[in-house]
């Protein structure tokens, strides 16, 4: 069986009346994953089609990425994006 890496958003969601990602915590998580995969922001940008400046904003907690952007990040790092409620 092949082990697949998974990005689970449920670990980074603050639960209240609405669901909101803890952007700083999630950004640090994305940066850590990217580095573990041996990728620079520029390389990840090239793999995903996401501007390097936008990846930087996500990693520093200064962006509220759309679900489609999160999916592209996961795909670019050969991971699966899982959203659980």
C-alpha cells in the first residue's frame, strides 16, 4: 500500500458560527511542508501556477486562500487535500 501525504484543513480551522482557517498556523504548516518536499517558493509557484508572491502571503498568514488555491498547493506538493466537517 502506498502512503499518501494529506493536508487536513480540519486541524487548522477555528470553530465558531463560521469556519475560518487560522491563517498564521496554516501558513507555517504550508511552509514546513514545502521545505520538507525540498521545494523553494519559486519552484512551488512553477508547479502550481500560483504566483510566488501569493505563496509567500499564504505562508506568512497574510492571505485567505480559496479552496481551489489550497487544492493546487496540495497537488504541487504531491499531497491530497482533505476537508472534514
